[in-house]
C-alpha cells in the first residue's frame, strides 16, 4: 500500500510503498479517509517527541478518520507505533475508536479532534473547572489555542483572555469567544504590564508556549494578583516557545499556584477515550470554527513544510 514514509528524521516523509502488517485479535483494518498533520505528528516524524523510540522506518500520524470493513465511519487514536494514520490503510484497536454518525465530514473531524482534545481533556480531567471561571490562554493564536478559546466558551468560562503574537491573529479571537486579548509582541516590561492588567486574577492558565513567555507571564500574573490565596491552576500543554522554563521559587510560595501537565502519559488513555464522543459531537454539530486544508497523500512531502508555523490544519486524505 502507499503511505507517507519516514526513513530519516531530518527529511520530510515521502510517498512510498509500506507493508501492511497482519492484524491481531481485537484489531481492525481501516481504510483511512483523513489524518491530521498536527504539531504532535511533526515531532513524531522528526524524532523530537518525548515518546519517540527512534525506530525507523515509520508512517506518521497519531489519529484519523477511516472506514471499517462493515462500512462504519470511525475516529481512531493510535498507540505509539511505526504504522501511523498517514497511509491508505492502517490497523487500529477498536477500543481506541468511536463510531461517527453517517454524514460526518472526515476532514473536519481529523483536523479538529486533536487540537480540541488538548484543552478539552485538560479542563475535564487535569484540574477542577467550573462554569464562571476566568481563563488565560497562552498561545491563543495557534490552531490549538484558537480551539481552546472555543472550548472554554463552550464550557461556560466567564472571562476568556487570549494571549499571543500577531495583532491581526489576536484580533480574530474575539469572534471565537475571547473577552479580552493580550499582545505578546514588544518590550518585555510592557508585555508584563499588559498581562498583569488583563489576567492577574484568572483561575486557570492554559499554556501552549512554555519557555521564556511562560516564565514572564507567571511572574506578571502572580505579582499583580489581587488575592494571592485564590487558587491558580497553570496547565502546561505545549512547548512552542521552548522545552524548559525558569520558574522562580517565589512564584510558588507567594501565591496558591499549582502547575500541572496535560498530555500523553499524564492523562490515562481511558480518560481520553471517555471524552471522545462529546468532542466529536461538538465538532460535528458545528460548535467550533477551524481552518482545514485537505491534501492528497501523494502530496504529503510538499505539504509537510507548509505545516510548520501555520494556523491552518493540514489534513492528509489517502483515498483522494
């Protein structure tokens, strides 16, 4: 069968032949209709993700939408495997999939499930979120950040503050549900002042950036907090700005601050799977706005470079 094949971590996948292994008991062979090219997939393909085993060759893709032998449309999540979703067919564990309603758009589901899942699962499974909470989203102008704004709105957040780079992209967040925005471009002191003024008293921070921006934001929020005894949950999801952040010890002592991670490993698979039907329903019902681009599998190598730094979620379509 044809697939996107990674033979070296320093080059983009190529459209090549790849053998389909024999399925085991409980597994299904799926005709893949759509597979999202997420940042998680990019790091899988370049060997930089913390789950990487350095095993090559591999087919990238961690989730997707496909059709099983009975004609059911399924959204599926794959374990760490060398046979990912970016192939004409893949093998899935039926327990790690859900059947989608007939007529569901595979491209939209493949584009939105992974980025929506990041904030959805974080708010449902990693912290105690309640309607009326105020939320700051660091990295809100990215694809996952934009969906985090919409997820927070769907869950009943009160104030939703989107922080990110690019004034034009930031302005677009208002239509998605942001009640305020903070531009992270410019002089660091001015950025800190803007963060302190807008977000000092939030209940939750959803952080897709980490690195220096997270350090600066954390200091600004803690410093300007009206009531430092008010709980502040800092949920670390992504590391676009850097894999490490220098956190002053005073920030942890001077405020009622808890820092938790949300991602593969910190959330049990069963908890993620339990949330899938509701996420899929929200996407299929049109609750979220997402910019998706369908690309045939044969053009995966050309599409790969365009995925870096783009807010548009590229979706590989093997059956196109």
